[in-house]
C-alpha cells in the first residue's frame, strides 16, 4: 500500500436524499510482480455500492448525448478498427454504453452485439442494436464466435481484469482482434490527479501493466499499444492484440520497474496542499461548484463545506433538485449562478474544455475559474 485516501465516497452520483455514512478509506497498492496498481475500500458496503452505481445511478451521468469530444474520439477509434477488422466480421463490445461506437461499426457493414449493465443499454437498443443489459458473462456467447471484441473503459471497473481479458479472448476466432482502452493511470499517478482514484475504478493501468495483463491473459500478441489524448484531462491507453500466437514473456526488468518507485513514493506529497486549498475556497467569496458527479461529490466531502458555502450546479438537468450523496448539497441549474451571486467557480469535471464552454454560456459574468490542478499548488 502506498497511499490511503480518507473518507472516499461510495456513491458518487446525486441522490434524492443524502447518505452521510456512505464513505470509507480507500487504499492504493502496487504489485511489483505484475506491475499492477489496484484500489480497495475498507468497507463491506463497497461491492454493493458499485453495483448500485451501475444499475441505478449511471443513467444520470449523461443521458442526453455524448460530448463533441467523445463523438470525435469514437469516430477515430471506429475508423482505426475498421481498417483492421475483416469486412462483414462479427463484433462484440463489452460495456458498450449507449451504443454509439457499435452503431458506427454497424453502419460500415459489421455484425455487432453489445453488453451494458447500466440503463444506457436502453439507449443502445433504441439505435436498433442487439444489446443485453447485464454484466458480461463469457458463457453467454459461443467460444470463437467473434472477429473483434472491444473493451473500452471496462477493465478499470472490474475486480478480476485478468479473468475478463481471458474470457474475452476465448470469444475470438483464431487471428481475431481484442481492443482494450483504459485511462493511462501512469499520468494520473505522476500528476497526482487524485479525483481519478474513486469507487468506480479498482484497477489503474500503466503501459507496463496493461502489456503484462493482455499478453499473459489473452494468449495473444500486442499489435499496438499507444497513449493518446482524447476528450478528458488525462490520456488513454489503447491496446490492440491479435489472438493468433502467444508472445514469449520479455526477459529482464523494464525501465518502468526502476521509475515507478519514485512515482508511487511521491504520489501523496501534494495531498495536504489539495486539502488546504479545497477547504479554503469558500473564504475567497461565494463558491460555485460546476459538476455533481465523482469530482463534485468528493470535493464537497474533502472541503467540509456547508450547504450555504458552496452552490452546486450541474449541466445535466436530471440532477437538478437532487443532493450530493454524502454532504447533501442540493444540485441546481447552471443558470442560477448569476441569481445567487456566485463569485468564483471550481470546475468539478474532467471534461474541462466542455465545462469552460458550458460555464461561459450559463453566466453573463467573467468569473474566476479553478480546476483541479490549481488545488495542488501551495496555499498562498
């Protein structure tokens, strides 16, 4: 264990009524053998809370549409996969969200299917896609029945990522392709992006750990492993593996093995500055908080703000009138920022570019804006 976050939220979406007890310490640990970083909650309620988040609360995350950045990114990924997938091939996406990527692949002539545990499965079926609303089970599909299996932003959410990769690989025909996309958590570790470590994510992948996992769990060879900036404030790892022949394990240590110790030992060194800054924000004037999801929920806990000290808004209209899950701050419409005289705004969103644009549309004033990186600086 190299860091323990105190009082991390177990439910990170707004609720009708707050649940102040839904917090627990969250530990991060590193395994030198498989180069893997994992997280664990010190609470027997954690597994139940994660299931509840996916089945009940994810439908409030972004029900209207994907952001422009997400749409552009998925179009790029679709074009890249279509350049490699066989014409007319069969595709399975595990964790397909609202089915946008699958719809792009289907429009190009591929036969597609999907699995999605959250209520977003309804949106995917509304596109005419064959999508099951359930957690992925390998026995639900015939072995060797797909040419491409896609796992986008799934592995970081599961308790046994190696087993999931192995199960996904068994569904591929010889020569089939496995595409894995996850956050590049090496950047989150190095840049101390503390909000990236939360109840939804149990595994945190670096290029070295993702390579190790895919090669040893899929019995395939990695065709491409790249880091790319997409639409959020940290990059993604994009891995394409061909299930045709096993790759011999690399001999000796990687450069990662020598560098990771420094990264992990320094991970918590800015946490005291973060806490001091987030707690001091209301003293600088009426605070507005833009975002009622993962970041907004945790900022309110760490800041210890009263409801009067912080005015929480969210651009997702279905969250209006709900309350932050632990602190109970009511969520308001962005248009209310001017009405209540907010003097500065903390962006509680990883989609900082989108949030800045939305904020400019919601207020007639040029308000001072803080982002998470500002909270890591020494308090002045």
